[in-house]
C-alpha cells in the first residue's frame, strides 16, 4: 500500500538537543510538506519542497531545518533554537501539477523532558 | 495573515442529524479543500472544490463555495458516531506547489 510513514510516533527532547523527525513516502510525489499543530489549532506550514535538493520556508521556519536528498524522504530537524517545540508534527506529500490534495502521515508528537 | 476561520469551533449533534460547518477566507483562492482528522491521527482529504465551482458532492458530503463572500460550507448528512472528528478547511492561493492555508477546525461530536 502506498502512503506516508512518520517516525517515531512519540519523541522527547532534552534542553539544548537537536532532534530529527523522519518522513518517508512511496507515493512518487514530488512535493512534500512539514506542518506543526498545536492543541486545538489548525496546521501551520514549517517547510515545503517541490523537488529534490530544493525547499522553501513556510510561515514558521525559525528553529527548524530540513533536507531533501531523495524524492522519498523529507526529514525535519527541530533545533535547540526552537524554544517551544512541544507540538504535533505532520508530514504530507502531493503531486505538484494541477489541483491535488495532500496526503498526510500519522504524525510525531514531540515533548520536552 | 491568510488564515481562514471556521465556524463553529465545536458542534455536538445527535446521530442521524445533519452537521454543517462553515469556513471563511480572506484572499482569492485557486481551490478550497476539506480534511478530516481523528484524534491523534493525520489528516484525511475529503473533498476539493475549485474556484470556478459552486457545489460538489461526495457520498454524504456536500460542499458549497461562494467566492463573492469568500466562504465555503461542509454539510454531512445523516451523521454517524464514526463521523466524530475535527474538520478543517484549507485554501490554495496559487497553482503549483499546493501550499495550503488551514483554518483552525471544527470539532464535531456525534452522540449516539
């Protein structure tokens, strides 16, 4: 079955530590996205990528970094510069051309130790 | 901000009743999409309506779009307990990258 896999499901970060969230898709989609969701809120875009080796900042990119070395993978690093990282992180992918929906993974919940 | 607004924030109805959720946005769109999220899970796409469309149906779902009022509504007919979830509208303001702007969602509870 095609889909998006996010890992781990739960992640704990210590003060001053960088952590990396994994996102892998086998849908052959060119575009991938990272969102942050806070309790009772909608999604806010962190970074997105339309093609391998290229990505753009979203609305809340500060304190985060990404890479897109392979079409299938779009890992997100939450750096120590992100002072309020506790949230639910969602990865998505889509076809770039035309009006297309986004397909989501099941998220990673990040908490501070 | 282009952030959309959804109304109501929470809705509780009896099984079998219809549920209507509304979404408003601020700037012109290419398309508007509705998604569903069960607690602790990712979002699932429900329906996409283009800016030149006024109404779309999918099973028990009916979506309308009024670009003059910059608003959309999602109607779920004959609700079931399994429809309990949060529902989000998302607007695409440009073609291409499908960069979406999400509303804050409506929490729908269906009481058996």
